């Protein structure tokens, strides 16, 4: 089988895009509206990916007909639309645009991730409408919570992931199995960075940071500078020896007090998210941290991408199978 292709919407800083690339998908394009995130994508893959800096509403899916996978971290629909009709309440709800692109592109597979809150009962009607549209287009669907810590990421970070695959490939999809090896601890992941400027408390700090991180949050542009989350999250960071009230420009220096808790840098947070050190982030500290905090961890995207690729490469399409209009009667395997 030839190279598998992907269109990524709401690509952000490229966490999911990078993971899918590692899973063997070549990007037809990555779509993102935020200028800083687009510059991050250009810094890292500008010569390899087509970066579209635009609103998803303006993307014509027909230009990407034949792409194997449509993926994206579409924003969570506002809780105010829970129980309402899909797409009728708020322009911030981008699921209707994702479904429009699915109908226009007819990819063999779809991967959409969101916050865990979308699994709440108040969204039962909303989710049912999303699945109904996908089933009418000939896709079999799966919706489940995926934990980053089960795929080598030293962080809790549960995400609600939707996978939709067309026949005959759907029968070969299986959720990626959790790693047999526990994730590394925060101390193990950050040991060299926390000691980079000669802080004598580094070794003791790494021993204290013997656990995984709480979910990292990126926040929104409406709020102030970066921090590591709400009160509950900051308490969890405190147990790991981390000051969660902000993000530092640099690791603790040699004269940093031994009895104080250091703040993490954006690069440290990026490591906890599973980004390689080679991945650069554009913008000032707050903009860069926001991109990191809102990202989908690359190792999780790779695990999901591997599972989807195996399904797409296992089955040999029967005559006419690529016409998704002929598969509206597929069995439903939905949550």
C-alpha cells in the first residue's frame, strides 16, 4: 500500500500532527487559525507540510478528496449547548465543520479528540447527533476515554477520542493497548533540565517528583499569564515539589534556595507533554506555554495513528468499497 495521507484541522502547535507523522501519515495540510501556533508549525515542518493559517469554516474539503485520515482537536462545544441541536447554538462549536469536511473528503478514517467533559451525560444528545451523521456517511464509530499515562506520557491527561472508520477497514480497528511499561516520573523526565544551571537541590527534587503530573492546561487568551492550572492541580504539583503559580523563563540557578519549589519552564512542560526537545515553539513565554498546554501529546497520537494505520493496511478493499455512500448500513459499534 502507498503512503497514507492526513489532513489535520485545529492543529495547534502540532502535537497530534507530530504523533501521526511518527505513525506513518504524510500531511496533505495542517489547518490552524492562531498565528503563533502556525509559526510553530512553520518552524518545525514548514518545508514539509502545507500550513494553512485560516478558519476551518473556510476550508474546502473537496480540495483534499482522497486523503486517508481527517484528524483534529476540535474545541469542546460550550456546555451551554448541551442537549441542543448540533451546530445551531455557537460558532465555537467546530464539530459541524469537521463533519462537513468528512462529507466532502470522504476519508477512510477520522480521528477527533476532545476534553473528557464531552463524555458527560449532558452531552448524550449532542454525541448521538455526531454519531448519527457519521453512520449516515458509512462509518463505524468508537468513542472512548484515552489516558496519556497509558502511552508513556508522565501525565494523567484523559482525553475523549472519537475514531470513525469506513468499511471494509473498520473491522480491523482495535484501540491501542496500554503500554506494558509504566510511564516515567516527572523527576526522571526533567532530571537534566532541572539541574541545567547547577542547582544543588536538583537530585533531591527529582527524588521528590516521584510520580506523574496532573493534567496540564493551556488556558485561554482571555486570562492572564501562564500557570499550571486551577487550585486542585497546583496542589498536585506541590506534592511533586513544583510551584504551579507560574512558568519560569529558565531552570533554577545555582543560588536558588534549597527550601523553595522551582517553577517549570515551557521546555520542561513540553517534555511532560511528550514533545521532543527538537520541537520549537514560537511566540513569547505565555503564547508558547499556551500552545504546549493545549497540545495533544505526540506519543498518544502516535499510538492512535498506529492503530488506525494497521486497520487501513490490513484490509484489501472490495470492488466499490471506496465509495462510502454504499456503506451507510454498516454495523454500529458506538459508545
